[in-house]
C-alpha cells in the first residue's frame, strides 16, 4: 500500500520555503506567508496523525521501487506524533519571529531557511531508510548552520564554530556506521536491516556499529561525554532560533536513537549498560551545569542536557513502560523547551539582559504573563498534574519493575536539581525587586514595539503554555498513545510488515 | 587492492582526527575534510570491490550477469561527496568570517561564549 500524501508535511514546508524566496525583500509578506504556512502545515500533520491512528502504519515507496530497494517513507504513530509536535513548535516560533526577529536577519533569508529546517526535521521523522535519514540530518544541520550564524555577531560566530565542528564530526561518525552496516548486510532499508542484522554472525562488528550509531546520535542529542558544544552555542543566536534548536534539534537525535535501538540493534546487556551509564551521567552533569550558570539561556541549555538524560534512561531501562515514559517525556520536552527559550526572549525584550543577577521584578510588572511563564517552568520540574510529571512517573515505574534503584535515585535527583534551579530562577527573575538597568541603544525594547509584534510574542508563549497544560490534563490520552508507541517499538513486526509486505 | 584501501582509510581517519585535535581553525577544517574522504572510501570498500564488471544490462539480456559491481555504494558516495562539499564550503567561509571578527585562529582564545553577562 503506497500513500504519497505521507510526505505532504515535508513537501509543504519546501513549498512554503520556495514561495518565501520569491518574497525576498518584502518582510511583512514573508511574515504572513510563514505564519499561514506553519498553520496549514500543522493541520496537514494533524490529519496525518489522525489517519495513522485510525488505519495503522502508512508507507510510501519513493518512485514506486519496491522495498527494500528504494527509499521508503514510513509514518507510524511515533513519526506522525513527532511531525505534529514539530509543526506545533514551528508555528509558535514562526509567530514569535514576527515580533522578535530583526529586519537585517529577515533580509538574509531567515524565514525560508527556518522552513527548510522544519522540512528537514519532518523528513527525518518520516523516513524509513537509514541513508535517507543521514541526508535529512545534513539538511537539518546545514539549515541550522545558517540560522546560528545569521547576523554574524562575535559570540554567534564563536558558538557556531563549536556547533559546526561537532555536528560535522557526528555526521562523519554516522556515515561510517552506515558504511559498516551496508558492508555487513547489503541493505539500507531500516525494516529490512532489522531482519538482516539479526542474522549477521559477526556479533562483535554489529556491536561496534551500534556504538558508532550511539556516538553519532549522542553528539546530536548532547548526551554525557559529547554535550560540550551545546552550552557553548545554544545561547548565542536570537531567542526564536535557540527556541527551535532547543526544542527540536536535540530531540531528533533522541528519536533516531529510539528508532535505531529498537528496530535495528536490539540492545544486549552491554549496550543497555552503556546507555544507562550515559543517561545517569547526562542527568547529573546537565543538572550541576545548570546550577552554576547566571545567564538564563545557559541555564535552559544545561537543562536540555539534563532532560535528554531522562529520555535516554527510558531507552536504558528498555521495557515497554520505560520506553513509553521516554516517548511521553519527548512529547512534553519539545513543547516546554521551545517555550522556555521563547520566555527568555520575552524577558530579554523587557529588560535587555539575560543575567539572573540583574533581572528581577517581572512578576510585579507582568503578573498575568508571569503565570503563563510559570507553566513551562513548573512543567519542567514535573509538578503534578503538569506534563513533566507523567513521563517521569512512567520512567520510575519502568525502573521499579526492574528494581533498578540507581536509576530511580538519579531520576529523582535530576528532578530535585531541576526544582532547585527553577526555584532559584523564579526567585531571581520574577520575585526579586527590580533594579534600574541602563538602557542599551542597540536593543529595541518591548515598549517600543508595535502592538502586533507585542501580541505575536506573547501569543506564542501563551499558545505553547496552553498545549503544556493540555498535555498535563489530557495525560490519559497522551499516555495511551505513548504506551501504544512503546508497544510498537518493542515489537517491530507490524512496522516491518507494513514496509516489506507480508 | 583491498589491503591498500584499508591502509589509506585508516591513515585518513587517523590524520583527520589528529588534525581536528589541533587548536588552529584551518587544521580543524582540514581534519574534517580528511575524515569525510575516509568515510567515502570506507563506503566504497565495504560495497565489495569488483573489477571490470559494470552493472549494465545488455540489450539482448533481461537481467544482470553473474558478477557485477554494486551501484548503490557509488550512489551513496556521490551523495555524501555533494553534501560534504556544501558543508565544507560553508565551514571555510565561517572560519574566514570568524577570523575577521575575532582576529585569532586559536580555538583556545575563542571563549566569548563562556563569558558571564
């Protein structure tokens, strides 16, 4: 069964990017196209999710080549759900960009490249071919390279060098792993690989390949010994760009790990131990890193690392409940991390600084907005009934089943560290008395913006906060979805059957 | 032929990683290029090298003969070369811009991102 419309979320983003290039010098038109395009993309991806939910896994064989010879696109529930989340974050950031991105950046093609990035992300989630996944990864990184450097400030360029070097290295490692995998099996189709890898007699080489994949995806998703590029670069671009980076780019690495280590390489004891140790140290180093920082965007950067650890922990425990926890946490984290960087952008527009020491009095000045900002902050800690709580509950339940005490301790420690950091941030930024800050000339403060721009910035924060609330209060539904995704990941035979036929 | 390629690939990877570990930005890029070429050769090697048997179906035949070169690795390498070409071009322009703005080639002196506001 071949359904060409499953690549529609990808093609539509490309279409929007091309249209935007025709409106190169007309910034208001670009903003309008981008927002409307993102909205339609969200509707398309929602339609895809509903269809997958009703009719099961959808596949498309590019060019009509029968799998495993051609490139296959597969939309299972996990892929479709992540495409919806990508479109949601994309819409929020697109609306936020209307208010916050400077004209100079728009003139250098900010909006088209932003949509190409979203296209790459959607493609990476939908592909069922390992080399095609590599190509989507390259599309993602080349667009992100441009976005991180656009504007060319000193800190941006220095951050970009670290980001570019590590991501290129990750690509080479990933490509090496694909080369060895092709040499072992002669196939690139992920469903076919799942069958072939199980039959390879040289298990040592299979494990080496698995570790290469782990390193490649580990650099992309910023896990313990490979994360140093992230806190050095994510706080340098404008807030709209770091929002899309923080929300989605590391998560695509997590998705790739979830896919590869459940479908192609079934982890043995050695691999689960490696992943578990990496997860624990990621939680610890991210948490302690965030404690030390004063710049709120750096705090959030380290918190990304800390919370990637939770998702990796789910993979390390490797049971249906734990994987469901990781998937739930992934859903929650994409929305919340995007929102946190948008919040930091709004705060910057009001005060002209990211420094916790200098900030203060935000609650007194903007009580209603502060409440909406509290939602992502408290979701991150995992205060029930907000969205972060349910993912952690499933993870701890999964660890309990295997009486993995160390894992429970670290998950709780990570949550506790997050609580401490967010409490400190709340006290410093929102409750402390405001200080008189010298006005900086090159910043356009919030009061000087047009009403439409103000509303755009606040609306995107409110939108994502409401979605966070929705995930928290509609946890029953999301949890059922996550459990079904986890069951499909743990037992990939429906996936393989959908791709290869009977 | 295989042994020769194995040695070359090993050398390219080793040289690439060694260059990446240096502090100079230019050497970083050279290291990345060497690594990328090493990976391309690795794909070529692992696709099984066959001499003088192109994967072409003759006009009188319906399918490929007994022994033929696998065309997939060549397609993969071609894709990888094009992608790495674009990325390397970007990276070279980036270090040039960074050199103009920061006025140093030494990675140890690029610590504006670690500064406290």
